[in-house]
C-alpha cells in the first residue's frame, strides 16, 4: 500500500480527505472513523502508527511531519502518550483492531477479524508504565465497571525496555467445600506467644479432623495465631496462657497475638471470610504470600489460590505485583489480591493472570 496523505486538523486528529485513499486506509485495517460524505478521521495515535509503517504522510500546511515531530505532537496532546503508543503498536502488530476507549480506559480491542460496528470488543485495555503506581482501589473500580458490560479488562504494563506484560484482571468469589457443623468445645490449647499447641492426642486428632486445622507434629497439634483466633471465636477451643496456666479470653488473646503479628486483624478478616465460603486456608509463606487456599481436601487437591491480603486503599509498585503473579503462575496457582472493605464488611478478591493476547 502506497503512502496516502493526511492533514493534521490542529486539534487531535488527522484527516484523509481523498475518498479513494480514505476507503483504502479504512479497509486495510479499519483505522479511523469514516466521515459522512467521504474521508476518514484518524486519531493521533493511529496517524503516528500509520506514518511509522510508511502508509501515511501527515501534513501540517504544506510540510510533511516526520516521526520526531509526530512523537512530539503526540506527547503534547495526550497524557501518557509514549506508554499508550507502545501498547497500541503492540496490539496492532498482533493483528488486532484497536480503538480509543472511554476514560479511564485507553483502548477497546476487537477480536481478530472483527469489524467495528459489527463485532463487539474483546478486551478493554489500560496502558501502564512499570514505574507507575499500582492503586488497588482504582484497579478494582475499573474491573467492576468493565464487568458490568461483560468485557475483559487487560492491564498492559510496559517495562523500561518497552516489553509488554498483559494481565487479565477479574473480581472472583472463592468457594470451597471444606466446612463442618462443629460448634462445640473440642480442645484446650496452650498459647506460647508465637504459636499455639494442642497437646492432648485425642483432642489434637479430633480438631484436625474437622477442617484440617493445624499442623500435626507427633501426637500433638500446632495451630497458627489466625487459626486459634478463628477457633476461639467459634467456641471450639479454650486457650490457656503458657506462663500462667490461666484461661485467656478472646479479646485478651487477640491483644497478645498482635504483638507477634502486627497485621493480625487485617489477615484475620480475610481468613474468616474465606473460611465462611468453605475454603481451606493455610500459610503461604513459602510462596511469598499470606495464604494458600484449597477448595477441597488437601490430600486430594493442590492449593488453587495464593492469597495476599492488602489494606483497602493499598498503593504499591507494579514490580511487586509482577513478582506475585509470576510466582503464582510458576507453581500453577492463581494469585488473589484480597482486601477487606470495612464499610460493607465484605472481602474482595482481585485475580490477576498473565496472558498472551
């Protein structure tokens, strides 16, 4: 295809006025928006891409704008231009038809072979720099917006060498079938500040058999602080202070446990929420997360999720997210970023998966 001529309109678009050239450009990739009466209106990113691949000469007045001038123009007109352009270019090179998205989204991506106006978009895309901040609350807000219209959100993260990593983002509700009707006292546990032990062999065996609580060590059972708080709230254990031998109330246990685990309350809220959904929860320390979560008997199932608990308004760096997703993918699990929403008293789980679009 020989380069056609377009004119910069002085705002944010390039116009191809020749009807034959406009039709040719549109039919060869569905670039731009056809105008009534003929012609084609390209947004600036489309125009720069077509110029880069030698299919468009952009004129301002009588002068042809080179790639440097076009990049400077894009930078002037569009926030986050360079990141958005890299993502647009990559998706186009992969064979997708890419259209501008409504804020806060950057692009709508049609399935391969899709025709604008005849085929709905496959992805909605956010273009992000690896140096940008990962704002959990804002990401979840966008995911919810995309979910309402039954689209798939892609987070396209551009690293410092302009390589891209795509993450499919979705809100999920984990459900399992590891639960029981046990609601009576079963065991006495000894609290030793960092962990808790059920030393009576019969009680240890019975407690573990309910929902796989604790870690059997010999004939006794070791419980985590989270498990202990959960069991105490359900009335399934009595907790004694190892120093005094006295029974500890639930409030006192939590007060003392916070000294060993400063984020106990945040983790416990999500732990309790998962347990209420029949999910078996164990430590995820060896995987660099807070929990590993099973939807069934751990003797028959591998953990389905790694769960990392974050504050409701967490803001971090994308490098942290990349590590978490990569590690989970490496052990064939999904990473869930969990947050407790205080005003609604519910937990939300954001699932991120690396994909190749």
